[in-house]
């Protein structure tokens, strides 16, 4: 399924250098390969909502980036169709969050991914499940 | 259900003035009241992903803000539990997006909201459904 | 998108005559056409869970049948990828439920559907959102 | 969190003896305890849809039963709020399916569960994520 002639490493490099929002969030990739991605970031003031907690959209976005890096790793352009996120606990400014994306299914056209975010006490913050559609176009 | 002694208008003002990420996105509220919210924004370069489209996290975040403004409008602090988003079409930099949140259920403890985002040709961009838990604490 | 040479009416007839579980549930189609379906059923004892309410799986199943009838109506075999359901209130044996499926997006490969179930006081019971993948194979 | 004065074993017995739809599906519990449940069943003709595959509603229902047995195991009546299911592959009549529910978060009011269904070649069939609201009423 991976005969796109581009390695996971190259895909990640291409995606990262153009991904302005991932840059804005300050996501740091810790590990990456075929079907997985692990990253972390620190919550900053611009990421807060009206109740002094992290905006749910930031939690989603960090998971969504990890999802994208994991599902595109096979070299074909792969787009999110449906995502669900369940929120477990609030997060404050300054906390360090770790996000881990795992491929739980890879079919011809569809991949399914499980992404979990933990805080620095290793407590779960949110649970993201995403389904992606695999086009036949190679990345770059 | 709304005897919190605070109007929808006051809730919105309190939330908006502290919501750093909503400010960063440049969301503009067009309409707001008990159980609904309508807003718009323009997609900027910092919101793009590695494929020159809007990052899915931004689409989620704008819907999530509309969701939060709608579900907190009754005056009680209300937090997102579960959200699902389905993506229909890509969006480029410079496009104007309209986001509309409607309350489709309001119970004692739970509210359910339907949030839709359209582009400026009035084509659907994404569909967001969110469930929120209503605490007994008033906003502010 | 509908040049499959089979009408919505024929698709429904073909699907219904073979759909053993829809038959078991006693679903009655009230209206059907390209991209929509309306049906009703009465909750029976075999549909209850351990708390004397309707089993969540039955609510899902009735919506899922309406979803399938709506998304296959264009004549191409169309399969569910992702579904989310939000439960609003319990239902007892003997209640009459109405289920309405609407197409909210139809693309080349993907359709998105909104399905709502109401009780006979017209109160919402559950909200179902489904994404389906359109194969290139005609029904039958 | 479990001081309801009823064991997981008793909860399961009470729920099972009244759960007519779980009985109809022929679900067999293989393992059960605080926060988890494992069960299996064999797909029968009455469970098929119009394309000779298992009806998506049955896959959901079996997962939903495992979810209910897992989340009520702590002794408080616990109800599903939101569920998402992603379908990975079709299933035919006669196949044996295994369903495993795990608690991935337990808070005061909310529990989050991950339920996976595999076929007898240990291939994934569907992925179910559910959020439940914990009432303060004990089971029975």
C-alpha cells in the first residue's frame, strides 16, 4: 500500500515546512513513522478560551496534526473525513501536553486512527478518533 | 432553566473579552441569543495546513467557539463533552466562512448543538455536532 | 450522479425485501426518494435493555436503516463509514417513534446524512449523523 | 467511586436477566469486571441487511451492550450520552465476533469507553467510542 516512492520521513518534512498552523501551535515531533506520530507542545496564553482553559479547538488541532502526519505517512495524500473528540479534563496555560496517534485500521481507501492526549502527570485530556480517505495521489 | 441572573448578551461579552484564541482567529459575531450563535471569519495564511488548505483544526475551532457561545448563553457554565465533525470540502486562504450554531436539545444536564460552516458560495464546508454538560455554576 | 439506471423506488424495494433486521424491527417506510427517507416503528418488549428502556442499539439501528435507504437511493451501493449518535431521552415499550433521514451533503465519493428520531409527542429522542462512501457499483 | 454496595457481578446479573435485546442477539459474556466487559456472538440470518452483510445496527448494538455492562459495573446507573462507531469491514452470516469494552477514563460524572469488535481471524470489524453519564442512583 506504500509504493508511493516517498518515505515517511520525506512526507513529514514536506508537510511540516508548509504547515503554518502546526508551526503556530509550536508542535514538536518526537517520533514518526508509517502509521504513527508522537508529538508534544506547551499551552500558551493565545490558546485559551473564555474560562481560562485551553480552547477545545487547540486540543482538537494538535490531535488533528498528529492524525495527518500519521495517515499521510504511507505517501498518498490522505484527507480527514470524520473525527470525534471526547474531552476528559481541563488544561491550563503552561501545561505540557503529549499527543500520540496510532493507526488502528488501514484499508485500500480508508484508514482509522486513535489519537490520545495526556498532560504531564500522564492523565488523559482527550480522546480523538479519526477516519481518513486515501486518495491515489502521492504527497508532493 | 435560565435563572442565572445574567443575560445572553452579558455572557457573550464576558466570554469574548477573555477568549484569546477566538480573538486570534478573528471571529466576528453576527448574531447571538439563547441557544444560538452566528459568526464569520476570513481564512488567513497562519490557518493553513501542509496541503495549502485550511487546517481541520481551524474549522473545528471556529465551530467550537460558536458552540460555546450558544451553549453558555443560558448563563450556566457549560462544557463540551463530545464533538464530532464531518468534512465536506477544502477551503483556501482568503475565503470567508460563515458558522451557525443551533440548539437542537436542551435538558437539565445536557444540551445538544448542531453547527454548520458554509463558504461564501453557500456550499457546506463541515458539519459539527456537539454535546455539552451544564454545570450549576453561573458564568462569571 | 444518479445515472445508475435504477430508480430510488426500485432500490428501496430491493433493499427492503432482503433486509431481515429491518423486517424484525417492524420499520414502516412513510416517505422515500433521492437522498431522504422517513419511517416509523413501535417499540416492542424484545427491544428493551436492562433498565426497561429501549436498547440504544435499536435507536441506532432504526436510524441506520433510514440512513441506508437514503444514501443508496441514488442507485450506487453506498456503505456507512462513520456514525455518531447522541441520546436525548429514554423511550419505553409501546411508544411510536418517527425517524427522518436527510442528505446534507453529496459529493463524488462521500455523502453526509442527518437522521433525527422523535417520539409521538414530537420530542427529540436521538440525533444521528452518518458519513457514507459511494462505491461505483450499482445496487442489484 | 464504587460505594454503591453492589458488586460488578451483581450488576451484570441484574442487567442481563432483564435485557431482552441482548438476549435476542445471543450475546455471551466471557469476562466482566469494574470498567470492562468482553463478550462474543454469532451472526445469524435475522441480523443481515439488504446487502447480505450484518446490519450496522447489530454491530453497534453488541458494542453498546458491552459498553453498558462496563460502565454500569461500578454500581451507579450510567447512561450513554454520545457514541461514535467507525466501520472497517463487512461481516457475513455465521461469523463469530468478539467484542471488548475498556474504560479509558472515569470521572465523577462522566466515563469514556473504547469498544472494539474483531472477527474470528482477529481482524478489526468496527471501533466504538462511548461517553456515559453517571447518575447518583445505584443499580437496582
